[in-house]
């Protein structure tokens, strides 16, 4: 019987197949659809230990059978037996340990999707070394493999992600072939490859620019200009956006180099984006466009703007300074408005993330009826209103570590999750959207969609090139266009991340590419605080952590006897720390009071953030309670627990529901902090009539004030019935 060392060939595209030792197993030999998906998933993840829960979700989703563990073992047994037919030792190739399964292959094993990527990498290296023949050969091999369909007939998020990865490999292969053709002077092939890339990635402006340059190199500048025009109209129709300054610069350079564009026409094209032969549509400034409405975006938009070069006041809708002739910057670089701490983070990681796929949430925000508002308020007042709006909006986006990727005249587009990765990107986008809506003095409409993008080059000015997958960007733009004034609309993909954390309401479908897409309206914040919440998700059966759970139960029993405990749970994301804390709450004694709070990565500068969540839960405070209701619940709780009512004012202060208490105003900050600590400590310990379980999740993001408070609380735990559990 053979072992792991035998050379193996696996095909995951077109038809699933395994070949080893002269024996080939075709797709019909695998144990049904689930067996094919299971093997393909493990093959695509070969060398990685895949948790059983992950495989269960892959195979059954929300319809998890009660006997799923047995069913999974049966499928694994059948797959091992199938591999034995190829002369492979099934138990060595397909292993199981610590609640995980892993497919282990030798270094010379061949998998078609990996082979495609490897071929392209070799082609790119050969191109860099100016070995054009090798570059073409390797890139052609990669392109041939990447054109195949991954698991045809199957669907689901994982399958779609794999297909997108293959498409990205195909784009890279075509780029290699294009550049090699240009270097060899094969201009017809260069245009053909560049055109195919543009069809695959219509939103990727770098591809359009390369196609324009290929046409120019082939002696066809007129076609290059038509490529720009098609791209401009596509961006306007799909996103309400204009081409980037880089694309516009290429376009204008082609115009200058050809005989058809006068200086006045070129100046007009720089702002209107029209072809020289296209007559103006009307004399009014467009509703959208770079440099037409928002004074924060371009310094020369409305009366009061200043020239960056000489400081002269710029007339309304200026494109050039009338004093010195300096061109007005229509789209400032992100470095000019991104906070320094975010700028430093992005520059530190940019080389590591270029080319990576990132899960993101895209947010489009726009001022409602901005032309009418501008006409009513007058240029100067409208300038001030919009200036305040963009200052507020940028602050909220940056507060949740999003990045403003593009300004769209009277609105903007922001990304959450790239270039700075966040697993809670959708929640951050929704929180920023609600904050902008609630704090803005003018009506806005907002749309959010979640999906994946490929991060491209990030310049020193923080301009980021990226490629959106599928409808990631388009749907966000359509949602914001369909939103009513004051609405925040999200796609079903985004809603899946938000359920429980926010209150959602069904609304009318939105049409995208001739198909109806369901949308939901975000109407407020929800009560959910933890990623583990049975009210909003179906949990898989708890397994593999019973020893750890029993240790926590023993610690809780010791705490109930007056021997306070402090326990920390650490580990990589996804290992089940939150689930373990959740299970402990479920098995706690009936008379144990359980309070839970969560630290947030964007809340490290918010004092008392997790502590106040504990207080809200202890007092039964709901998100919709007003200031008077919060104050009343705090007073009632303290009275029921027998806590001195004088401490009420300090709890009120911590929750910001005070109303000009003169005694508090007179206190110095150190005294106020000490008395607030004492009030919060007495409230929490009073809840421990018999035993109290306090869970603090994601303590790595705890704010300094909360950390100091918990340090003082720990000093009292040896003699009180409290278990403090931090993850």
C-alpha cells in the first residue's frame, strides 16, 4: 500500500478528479454531492487543519442534522476508502485530530488551481527578468488553467470565492501576456489581451488605462479615446462617479498628442469629461461630479475657496486660478484628510497586503437635493453647511477606521475592511452611517453592501487601487440611489453581519443588472453585543471543549463559596473563546447573576466602555431608553440592592445622564474618578447576592479607565462571590 509520498494530480475545475499511481478517479466515483464538495474543500485547503464545525457549515449550512458528526465521519471514511483505490494510504493522507480534518499531500502534488497561480508567478518573474519567451509560456499555461470553471454546477459563498480567485489569476496571466506582447512589439496581441482584462474587470481603471496606452502604441489614439469615453459613461451610470485623476491625465495626454484637441477644449474636458465633438447639455453645473458641489473636496468649488498656490479667492466652479493660472485640485489625495494614526497604519502594511483579497463593506453617502439646497441657501451659506457635513462625515468614517476612497461631488464612497482589515467591517460601516445620519444637519441617503475586493497598489499619498468582485461596489451605489432621504439601506449580504446588532426593516427590492436585489433599512441599534447569540443565529452543537468548560464550572462553584476568581482565556481568533464563555453562562447555577460586556477595537479611547455595558445589563437599560428612563432605572436598581442613593449621581455621570449637578461640577477630575469607581464597584458587587459571573470579551481592546477600574475590582475579589472571566 502506498503512502503520502506518491505524486498526486487533483483537478477541481471542469470535472473533479484524482489521479495517482496510474489510477484515475472521476467525479462519479465520489460519494455524492456532499462527498465531492467535502473533498474539493479539503484539497483547496490542503495542509490546513479544518475544524469540523467549519465543514458542517459548508455541507449543511443552517439545516444542521442532529447526527451531523456521524454523517461527517461516514463521508470521511468513504473518501479514505476511495483514496486507497489510487494506492494512497487513506488514513495518512486524510487525517483527523483535535476536532479537525486535514488533507496532507506531498510537495510534488499537483492541483490545477494551485498550478495556475504558480505558473503565473513564474511568468511574472520571467517578465521581470526580461525572459519574454518563458514569460509567455508560463502565463499561457496559467491562463489556460484559470479559464476553467471551478466545480461547475455548484454554488455558495466558498465556491464563488474560489471562482473569483481563479478570475484574478486569469487577469494576472493576461497582464503578463499583455506586457510581454508590448515588449516584443506585438501590438495587436497587446490590445487583445488588454481588452479581455477590461471585460473581466470593468471597474478597474488601471486596466482601462493600459488598454488606452496599448491602442496608442498600436497607432490608434481615436480608439484609446473611445475606451476612455466608454469607461466614463460606465462609471457614471453604475456609480455616479467620474474617472480618477490618473485616468484623466492619460486621456488628456492623448488629446494633447493628437491633432484634434485645442487648449480650450482640453480645459473643458478636464471638468466635464465630454469628447471635443460633444455639445454641452445645458448651462447648469451637473448635480454630481468632481469639483462641483463639495468645498471640502476641491478648494475652488464655491465662493470662499482659496488657490493652494497663491491664496487668491476662487470664483464659483473654477478650474484654474484667475490670478496665477494654477490648476484647482479636484480630488485631493487621501493623505490630506486621513488622520495620522490611520495613515501610519496603512503605510506600514501596504507592501504586505497588495494583491490580497479583503472582505469589505462599501458605503455610499450623498446629500439629498443638493442643487435645491444650494439655490435656497446661497453659495456662501451652502459652502459652510457642506463644509461642516464633510468634516463630520470624515470624522465618523475615520472613527471606525474606514477610509474615504472617492469623493462624488455631493457625496463620497468609503471602504471598511481595506486597506486596514477588520472582521466587523459591516458593523463599523453601519455605525458610521447612523452617526452621519443622526448628526448631520442636512438630509442624506446612504447605501452599504459587503463583498470582497483585491487590494492593488497603495501610493505614498494613500491612493489605493482595488478591484471589486461582482456587484460589491455597484450594489452599494444602487442602494444609496434607491434610498429615501434619511434612509440607510443595506444588502442582504451586509444584513447577515448586522442581525441583532442593529434593528433592520424589510424594504422594496433594488434592481441591479436587470435583477431584483432585496434590501433592508437600518432603523437603529440592536441589543446584541456578542458574536455568540442564540437569538440571532443557529449554533452548532458544542464539542471538543468539555474539559475546559468543566474547569470554568469548578471556578464558578469556588466563587459562589466566596472565593473570588479571575480567569483569562487567550487564543487566536476563531478558536472558540466566545463560545466557551457563552456555554459557561448556560450551565451557570440558577441563582448566579451573569453580566457580559465586550470591548471594541474602535472604543479604546472611550472611557468605561465595557463597564457601562455591565451597568446597563445590571440595571435593565435598553437601547431605546431616553435619559430620564436611564436615570430612573439606575435609581430603582440601587434602591433594590440597598446601595446608598448618594452614589446614584456618579453612575448618572458615568452614563452621561446628569443634568447640571452643581456638586459634581465642583469636584476635581481625580476625586470624580475615584467616587465613580466606588459607585460602580458597589453596584456590581451588590448584584453578587450569591454569585456573580462577569465576562469581558476582547479585553485586548479595553480602554485605560476600564482597565484601572477592573484592577481595583480584582483587589476585592478574594472575599466576594465573583468570577471575572476575560477573553
